[in-house]
């Protein structure tokens, strides 16, 4: 990735999405399908929020294996992208939607607390963490952005033991877990290696809300 902070900037992404039609960062759906099937139940309707969705095909493919009454909201802060994805893939109110939104400010989204079973992201947190400075001691701005995402996700997930935040990332385990450990968040985290990817190792971070936590952002 580039040596500055452009992956955090909506102007960078708007310009990129004007040119780019479809690109899957890190891994293709087929690389993670087995793991997703392990963690995403298909026997009941789910409400899923896909943050920093980009023009990846993740949720287009995901929706085919979900219970047919499930809902997926695809969110990204690039309006250019959201308009293009809506035009390409369409939407169906209450089933499959595209929405402009900032993942560092999920509290301002249209959704009430505890309204999703699963929040998922692929390489979107990486856009915030790729320029941490010293990876053992990330810059304060990076910590704050990641904390805002994690608190927003915790707020939007249901308060039951089955709700999950699934994060697909190339952020190495020791750095990601330390970063999250150092902040006060309500998640129990386990990590799965994503097998058979071409280049760098990639990981699925499975974040479960800790029991007996409320919907507050603390
Ligand atoms: C590296 S791309 C990953 C795109 C897609 N998830 C994929 O796997 O191919 C990062 C995505 O995060 C989005 N993004 C970056 N910062 C964001 C923010 N604060 N809120 C919402 N989306 C953001 C970008 O617009 C871009 O679509």
C-alpha cells in the first residue's frame, strides 16, 4: 500500500471507484466460503451489515447461501461507489441494500442498537491500520479510528451469544490482537488462518460480544 494515509480518504476512494468496476481485496469469496459457512448460520433469517464493502463481490455471493429471508446492508463511505453498486446489482428494500456510511461513525447510521446478527468486513479495517507507524505502538489516530469502529459494531450487534463481527484481514495476528487488547472493547476474539491464499497470510478474526454486556459503546 502507499506510504501516506490515502486509504483513509474518501476522495481517494471516490476517484478510484470512478474508474474501477470490481475488485476483491485480499481474497476471493471462494477462498473464504468454507470458513464463512462455519460461522454464518443458514437455518434462519439473518441481518448482516457489510461495512467498507467496496466493489467486492462478497455480499453478492454471500446472499446466495443465506436463508432467503435474510437482509444484507452494504455500507461504504464512498457515494460514488454506492451509486454504482446500486445501479449494477440493484436493491430490494428490507432484503439487500446499499447505503453511504462511515464505519467510524456507525452510531449515526439509520440502524437502532442491537439490530444485526453479523457485521462483516474485508480489508476495510486494513485501510485504517495499514499506516500505523510502529506496528507495536500504532499512532493515536489509528487507535481511535479502530476503537470507533469496534464500539459502533458492538452497539449494532444483537446482545446474544450468536452475534458476530467477522473481520477478514492481512493484519498480522500479533499486531491486530495487541491493538484490540489495548482498547476497551466488548469482544472475545479468535483467529482462523485463511488457507490457500496466494501471497501474504490472511486471517479471519471472529469477534464475539462478551456475555452480559449492554448495547452501550463502552
Ligand atoms: C481496501 S478496500 C476493501 C474493499 C472491499 N471490502 C474488498 O474486500 O474488496 C477498503 C474499503 O473501505 C472503504 N472505507 C475506507 N474508510 C472507510 C470509512 N471510514 N467508512 C466506510 N468505508 C470506508 C473504502 O471506500 C473501500 O471501499
